[in-house]
C-alpha cells in the first residue's frame, strides 16, 4: 500500500517510524515477556513517549490530533514486527474515543492526557456470561441512590484489567420516565469497593491476561457515567467501530509477520536443487495470503477513513467487513506459514506456533465472523433475520 493515491506521505512516514521502533523489540521481546509472566512495559512506555499511543486523541489533552486511521497504522506495524500491543485496541481506541466524544470536561481532563501518554490504561467490559454477542441481554445494572450510582453485575473476557487504572463498563440504567433499561457506560476505577476480578486461564501466549469481573454493589460517584443516559447505544457503538478497526489492524500485523517469516524461509531453505519457494505448491499459497492481506488492508483503511470523517453508519459496515477480512487473512497466513516451515513452524525458535491460537482470536473477538455475516446479510443486503 505504498501508492501515494492510496496512502499519504504522512502515513507512510508514520509506518516507517513505528516499524523502526518495532524492529528494536521484535518477536523475541514479546516471547520473553510472555515467558517471564511480565507486561511489555518498556515498549508501551516508549510508544507512549513517542506519541504513538495517543495519536488519535485530541491535541489539547496531549494527543496527536489524528484519528483511528493513524492509530490502526501504529498497531499494524508493531504487529508486523512481531510485538503488537493488544491494549491499544482497548485503552486509546475504545475508551479514549468514547471519552473524547462524550465525556465531561472533568472526565477528559482526568483520563485523556494519561491515555495519550500511556501513563494511564483503561480496560473495557462488555461481554457477559449469559449475553454473549447480544448486547440487549446485558444484565449489569446501574441504579441511582442519592447522588451515587450503584453498579452490580458480571463481565467476562476483559483484557488487561489487572494492569488498568480503570475499566469502562457497559451496563444498563433505568429510564426515570419509562422504567425501561437502556445501555450506559460507567468508569470504574480499579480500587472501587466491591469491584474485583478473577483471571480466566487461557491457552494463549500473550502478555495481556483475560479476566472475569464481579461488581457487587460498586458505589460510584455521579461523574462515573460517561455522556448522557439517553444516548447509550450511540456512545457504545462510537467505541465498538474503532474496536473492530483496531482488531483488523491487529490481525493484519499478525498476518504480515507470519507471511514475512514464511517468505524468508521459502526463499532460502533448500531441500533439492533450488529453494523450496521455487515450487508452486508453496509459492502460490503465500502469494494468495499476500493478496488477501492487501485486500483486507484496503478495507481497513476505508473503515478508518469513514469513521474519522464522522460517517458512523458507513464506518460500521466497513469496520465489520474489515475485521472479517483481516481475521480470515491472518488465520490463513499463519496456517500457510507454519506449513511452509514444516516442523520448524512449530518450534519456539521461529515464533509461529503461538500465532495459531492467537490468529483464531481475531475470528471470534470482539465479535464472531458469523455475527458479522449476520450484520452484512441484514443491514447491507436487506435479508430477513433468523432471530
């Protein structure tokens, strides 16, 4: 995607700068962090200091004043270097975007400078044990008691809550006029009374761990509510579209890393008289993966451009398509890379085996490919729902 008609010089410069940062850390760094049970704090801190973590946040709060397009480029390039930062999807992209768009002046002042610099991190809690992909079945409820909010419920698969200073929780609050429950967003700081988390054991080689949240009558101040009680879904989807775009970028980086390792190996590995990459049985699948990744990159760029232009409806469709395409491309790229390397593809040395599981995550989170196909069939093609 080096054509100036597709990507600006500014974007190409950003890619090059982030790629240089990623090259100084690489897959070996991430592997060591996971092995030692640590977090990629050094990379996170340096990326924050260089302005990459907050490139999408407002200038007046220490951000770069750009958009999700630029933030996605950062995550993709770090992933292509083998050292992605998953919390970028959550902290600046979801939480930073929601607070930027809907937060009060005090909330912006409290959170955005730290999110931009990386000195503060936020997690995001939406998925519930019994609700799955159906956000209308969310049972986490906030009720008013005097000036306070009281929040109760459970969440699962919350990334990085153990390292987050606060969690943006999707709940429901009672409409004072109708009594109906409607979606609302609450900022819950990590030390809030009644707020606790339990780690979910996962077969994933990633620094960021997954948690169940338990909220047992967590008392929150009045300003814990983000935005208006009457704009819950608007505010929610303002965060979910960037999440899909960033997940696409995460998958693209992973796919590019795997493909790069496979191409390097196929170019040099000799079994008979010529390198194995000369054989079409290996060359063609790798070429297919390159094409699939490039197509997914274009859709991701389109989704980010629409979102940054303020077209939430258009961005929703494109973000879902981008996430779908990037996840499929990543899964196939990783599979083909492992197959190209044969036994070496499953060794620790080459760093591909752990991506087999990681690539599957992009297919199921934050929304499964089947739910994306539902979205496209209903919203884009106008076909009737089955549910």
